[in-house]
C-alpha cells in the first residue's frame, strides 16, 4: 500500500440549477446584501435544514449547502476574543515598523499582528489581511495536536467510509515567535530561509498505513518552492512531492505503484477530500496567490465552540459537526487566485478560493473552493473554541489565559456529497489535544529523520 496524493477526476457533466443559484447567492454576498438576513436570526434561535434560508447571506454559499443537508446551528450572543498577552505586547512593539512592498512582500516583520489597522479602501488591504492571517494569534511558536482523527463519509450512509488517526500534526515557526525561546525569531531563518516546518506523522490507523507521514518545509524566500516529503511504511522510502500537488486531496492507494488506482475523492478506500493547502482553512504560500477584498460584513461563524472534542452531526450521517454554537462575527471576504495556474511544473486544480476571515481572531471561518471551470466544488467550515484548555480534564495542556484553537474542520465535495471531518482533538480518552506554544516540538521535530524514525 502506498501513501500518496490523489488527483480529482474532472467532471464534464452539466451542473445542476442548484449550483447556478449558489453562484447568484455568492454575487449577492459580495455586494453586501445580507442586512435583512441578519435581522432574521438572534441568540437562542436554532437553524436546521427546514429553515436554512434564514441564514442565506450569513454563511458562505458552500456552508449554506451544509446547513441544507442537516448541519444544525445554535445561535448564541457574540463574544469577544482577547489575544494572548505576549502576542499583544509583540504587536505593540513591532507592528509600527512593518511594511509591504508594491508587489505584496512583507518587510521588517518580527512578531505579533503585522497590520493591526486595515483600511478597506487601501489597494493592498486584501494582502495585509492575508499576512495577518499568516501570523494570527492562534499559534505563534509551535503547536502539536495529538491523536488527530480524520473521518470520511459518503452521503446516505450512517457508517464512516474510513477513519484515520495521526499521532502528531503541527508546526514549528521560525518567525513571529512570542512565548517560547528563541523570540521573536529563530536565527536559523537567516541562514536557511526556512520560515516554518509542518507535518502529520505517524499515521496510526488504519493498520495498512501505520507509520506513514508527510512533512512540509516552508520558505520565506519569494519564488522558492516549499519542500514536501511523504514516507511510505511499506516501501520505507521517502518521496519528494511537488508544491502544486498540495492543493489536491490526500488519499491512499491500495496498489503500490499504480498511478491510476485512485481517482476522485470518495471513489477509493483511504481517500479523503482534505488537501494539505486547506489545513486551518488555508496553508499555501501567501506569495503564490493574488488576493482581492470582496467585502467586510457580519456573518455567522463558530468561534466559541461548546464541544471539544467536537461531536459529529447525527442528522447528516456525521458529514459535519452539529449541533454547535454559531455567533455573528465581523468577517473579511477575500478572493484568492493562484498567480500562475501552472506552478513548478504542475497544474493547480483549485482555480479560486473564497475565504471568510474573522477580523478579531484573524482565522479562516469558512472557505469555498472552485474548480478549473470556475464552478463551486468544495466548501470548508472550521469550528473554533476560545478557552484555557482543549478538553475539560486536561492536566498538562492548560494555559494561564484563554486562547483560540480549532476543534474540527469539515471539507465536503459539494458535487457528490463526500465529506471529510478533521477532529482536533479526536475522541480518544486521555487525549489532551492541543499543545500550543508550550515547547512540545522543536525545530528538528518535523524533519525527514524524525518522520522516518517514527514510521519504523
């Protein structure tokens, strides 16, 4: 069995009228036509598929389709997010010196939020928002999410198609550090140009892929391709992946060496809809995309989730998370398109992404993705919490202040209803979930040597 990145089979069949309606709704959203809809929901309301039209314009077009298939929303009062104190200090100290070049490159950044004040009329507003997202307060130094579970579902089935468990999934950042020495940056970035390391390894379940893993080495150097490797436990070999393949969904081939054994996500076992570039809503290189600010408006998002671990939605067969608490938030709506449709010798299969970014926490709350024909293809909904620990009985992963973390991410292919949910933390007992800015991983943790050792 071979751990690999799969390709989506492009459909040539005609889209239904439903997708035409979605595009019309998306245009209405960018024009800010949601004022009347906002008045239709209030704290205490419950939104189901029977009254999903009440949140039209208050969620992304793709997320609206999730509600229509059964994702239940509990509307709660809007809360206030406070940044971790070290992040506040860093923002006050370093943000006055940060600049953008005419082509959108970040200059003089050290730590904290690069641009605390964003003027929507600024021609570079969209790029500034994306740099704020890149250096958001969610995590700044290191993060290790333990025993993450990735569960895929087919529509109409009450049983998961596949369940994958991963021992570690996280990052180590070289720039923008605020809590764990060295701060505000690891001077290795000056020697190597590496801005961060990230990875997901070892895969623990199912047994056929136990020991597999994938790591990424992100560079701060413009035009320099991020380095990505995967490790296969059967062959015990490392394989270098192209950066462009990270926009395709992660899956597993049952036939080692058969390049055609996996097609569209959901057709084969060990397939999922999640692509590495969609971690946390977006994990691609900021400099590889053009951005356009489509609007800023109140919309619904999950910011103070009630459940951690998150609970699968019983109404839609576990394809989403529900019921969960949604609240009105001020969101920026950003369109992202690749600067080059062909990148580093490969072809980008996602032609456009629409991000919904919280203007206080600076994380992506939702993302709609479009295929090469410009049609809505996939939607992402992130579920986030704000508390001092990921699970109620945590003993080690406890912070002296509240901070933000992601409890789940839903990624659904809207053309066929195949859905993948990433649970962080997963539901296994004894799992404390997130270890954020605690020194749980160092600069060597997400390296090929460590991944291979863990896979043996």
